[in-house]
């Protein structure tokens, strides 16, 4: 067996695990891994800030179900990366972060950029490895990928001391460790069928990780065949097509009262993939009774983040559950039409672009009309990204989510996600249309990744909704400290000019008359010219949500 450095063996192990792209900010602490990437066939997407790199890797994890991979250097680099680790932890996203470390013999001397990876990352990851033995390089990669994907997925950190990764080894590449999907037993299926036969008000709640396009089709097909209303967890709306006849809406922020009523009043709730966490339960106030009937289909045996009763747990992923119910015949059961339709109709109504959006102030454009124009040009398999803030309401409400996966956002409430996530998704499938809605405050947290987009050929369309404020926090201020606006106002640049400066298309929209022309030009830029597009939408400050 030919000897190679541990750093090169790590790269060979990434190839064995099917990795074709990593996101990095380079550092001298892991030069040997960077050297291993040279001519490896793995694309190294060099980002402009570690937070952006982690957001890109996280988006890939959401899109593929396989770990997104990021690489950063020690100290400051690792510190900047932490925001993406917290996101992957709370959003249950498979992610592997490689962090260069100081030489082994320099530890505990406060060497340049030294930090303790166990102390920093131990509470927000599934595992933290430090490669102290070069011979274990490939083994550690396999264990890291297994930990990131098995059970409830999440982030894993691998520390790479710069001297250890240059050691020569003659160890083989360790193959991937299989991850179980769990299973649904015949008895569990029979008992579930009995539970449905007795239910007057059943519902499915879809969310969480470990979904695939096929699992989504199978679970939704089961619900549609039997007329069972389906609600989705917050920022999990793409588990069911927006136009499904059983789609009863998304719980959490922005939900309709009818959707919330389904969660509250169901006499049989079957959760698939997710849990009853704080957002769907309105801060742990809804569906908390001990006698609620909750069947939880979840591969995480610990049910971390769940609140409320557990009537039965089926230890299975959405993939295993979808296969089990795809052909399940419920037989005779009550007619659930009158129970289902109010929420379905409310969801259908709120998802439609209104005929009359009202008036907006001079020098502004109507965000609803801008989104409506984009939807006219949008392909069926389009994907959307957005971070956190009031601007996300337009994505939640109007984006159709025709296929899984199509909605990419953040359950942990982080800002700055929209641009890097859109860049990563556009690189993941360069033939797919990626649409992003960013707030003005959120956009500038990672706008520099437009340079990454141009360098590597990503071409998302990004709408920047400019109300010159941190709108969500402003709303809270108005509610709790009326008339005392503090720390939420912004003075913004011309985002369209910024988009042009990064080598893409850029335009400013401050009236409704130019919407059709500007969106048409932006669509041409991304679909024909192959460059990213930034449309700066100046909006009425008073219209912080759709319908206002």
C-alpha cells in the first residue's frame, strides 16, 4: 500500500463518501488537506467568510440528506463558523466541519489561535473528534459522517492538528458506515389503522429531517387517498405540495387560526419526522395535555425537543414510514371532510396572491406584486431560500413548494442565510432555478458571497426587501415600547449597484410600473446569461407583512 499523508487520506475518504464539493475559507493550519484537494475531483468552493461557508454546507445537507462539508482554520475561523454549527444543531441538518488546529506539541500554551474544540463545540454537535493519531484519519471521517446522518442528524466537528495531518500513513480508506432508516412493524401498522378507524379528527404533522422526494410522495399520497388533513411544521412546508387537496397549512409564525385549530383539536395526531417543539406549540402552550393522542414517527429514540404526550413512538424515518403506508388501506373510517376542509380552504385562500394589494407610499414598490411577477416566470421545480425576519412571510405565504426539497430556511432564527444558501443550491444543481428573498439587514450579513457565486457559476435571483429597518425587532418594539424606536433603523446602499459590482445583474425597484420589466430582465440574467441577479425592492415601511 502506497504511503500518503493523513491529510490526503482524509480527501480520499471524502471521495469514498460521495463528496463532490466542499466549502472553505483557507488557513495555514490545514494546508495538507488543501493540497489533497488539488486535482482530487472534489470542487473546493472558496468562500469569503466562514459563516457563509457553513451556511452553504448546511443548505447542501438539507438538500441532499448527506452531510454538507466545510473547512475552516483555527481560532477566528472556527469562531466565525459557530453560527452554522448552531443552525445545523437546531435544524437537525447533517454537516461535517473540518477545523485546522495548532500543532500537537503546542497545546495548552495559549499558542497562536489556540482554542479547545471540545469546549467550544461540545454542546452544539453530535460528536467532536480531534485527530491525534494520523493512522485513524479515514476511520474518523467514516465515524463523523455516520454520526452526522444517523438518528436525528446534526453537525460533527473534526479537529485537524497541522502536524498530525502531514504524517505519512499506509492505512486503507474506510468505507461509509450504513445508516438505518428504522422500520414499521406489521403490528404497528395494524394498531395505527385501528387508531384511524376510531378517530373523528385525525391529522398528520410533517416536519423534521430524513425526508426524501419519494417519502414525501408516499406520505402525501397516503393522506390524499384517505382524506386526512396534513399540517406542516414551521419551515417544513415543502413536505407536501402547496396545492394538495389535504394541505391544511403550516403551523408556527404566520399560521392561520384554522391550521392551529387542527393541531389543537385533533383526536389523533401522527407526527412524521418532527416533534412538538416550541414554535408549533406556541411556546409550549398548545397540545400539552397528558391525554392527547400523539403518535410520533421519529428515528430519534430520545425525541429531543419534543413536548407533550407520547402515546406511541414508531422508531422509523420518514423514508421507512412512507414505504410502510404507501399501500396501506384504512378500510372503513369516519368521513373527515367537514373536519378537514376549513383549514384546507383557509390555507388555499391565504396562499393566493390577492387581486387588490391596496396602495403603497410614493417611491416604493409593492412586495406582493414583485413576488407575483417572479411566480409567473418560475419553473415547477424552483427552490427558495430565506433567513429570518418579516420579509420571510412572502416566501412562506406565496411560494408554491411544488416539490421536495424546495423550501430552505432556518428554524434557529439566524440571519444572513438567504444569499449563501442560494449560492450553494445553485451550485448543487446548475439547471435549477433558485429564488431568494432577503431582508435589507439580513442581506448585508453575507452579501459578500455573491463574489463566490460569480466565481463558481452560481446564478440565484435575490430580491432584497428594503424597509430600512430590522423589521421584526421594530415590530416587537412597537408592541412593548410604543413610540420608542431604538437600534432598529438602517441607512442602506443601493443593493442593485452592489449586485452589478459583484459581476451580476442589479436593479432598483421603487415603483410598481417597472416591476414587469425589471423582473423580466432579472430572469433573463439568471436563466440565459448565467449570472446572479439582485433586485433592490424599496418597500413601504408600514407594510411589514403581506396583506397590510
